């Protein structure tokens, strides 16, 4: 059973590949989080959580989902985490492990996999160059194969993540500040390029966008995945003044 969240497609691709290789069910968290979140595990079923890293920790939707999740027939089945990141993950693995331990479950392994950058909402942030993005995508294939092999063999105690420099500072100090002040959709707006195509509405995994008089309106339960910004075909969505000259990226579907 693979639970995943994705906004721009990187983690969706990883989740699809892992679910197919492991022959496990694939569940998109936003589609089930408003229900009873109850699932019956098979005796030999693996449990995977896949998500992008937001400011060196798991997105709030992952924390909320774990708190609500009910795993009937859990008796220590193999449980693993895979997070996608632009560069490094800080103490994401530790944050996730604590969330899981609070429910009485155990994390057997954790992995990170570099994918092209998507965060563009602060000064100095932008997507990767085409060359850098292509290099990450190429390397992700081999990395994913390695992760699949480890999970298939149910390797335990394998915590293979790239923490990066100053992980404690990033996750314990910067991330809470970011969560409090920068997870906010009030600065999203559209420019004159908006054509009212509704792609932003359809691409929002949380259903946070509705078109009103042909323009998108954000309803303030945003997780800042930036799916709306990156999927916009005319680059009409902006975040304050920060994204006027930044690029767009979605996972390139073959």
C-alpha cells in the first residue's frame, strides 16, 4: 500500500514506479484524507509513504494524514518512506519517524531522491536550468532502481537520505518559521495572460482553487505545492512579485 502526495508530478512518478515494481496499491492522499482514512492491511503488505520535501520537512498534509490514518491488521509490516527533494532533506526522516512512532508504528527504511526544483516563491529561488533538470531526471532512474531493490528485499535499518549541511538548523528553526509565515496563498494572483482555462483549478490537489468570473480564487487551505503556478499554460499565475521572472516545471510525462 503506497500513500503519496504530489503537486508538480515528481513524487507521482516515483510513487507510480514503486507501486508497479512492488505490486502494491497506490493511494493519492488528497483523495482519501477527508474520509475515514481506514485501510485493512494484508499480512505481507508493504506500507510506503512518498512525498516532496517542503523546507526540510514533510508537508503538513502528510502529518495530518498520519494522525488520521487507521491501519487495521497492522502487526509490524514493512514500512518505508521515500521523499523527493531539490537538493537535501535536513531532518525530514526524523520528523517522519516521530510522526509514525506516535501512532505506534515503526519505520524500517527511508530514502531520498533528488528531482528538479519547483520552489520559486522567495528571492533567489528558481527552477533548475534545463541541463541540471535533465541530469537529475537521468540520475533518478538509477536511484529509483536502487530504492526499489532495497524495499523489495525489505531491508531494515536503511536510512539513506541526503541531510545536507546544518540539518538541525534547517528543520528545527527555519522550517517552523517557513510553515508559519510562508504557507499562505494570499499572495497568489493572475496577470493579464489569464485565459480562464481552469487548468489551475484542476491541477490543485487540495481543491483549493475555484474560477470566479473567469479568474482563479484561492480559498486558503493551500499547502504551497505550486501545482497551479507550474501547470499554468500561459504563465499567468504569480506569487507576489517573486515569480515575475521565474520558470515553470512539471514532471515531463513521456
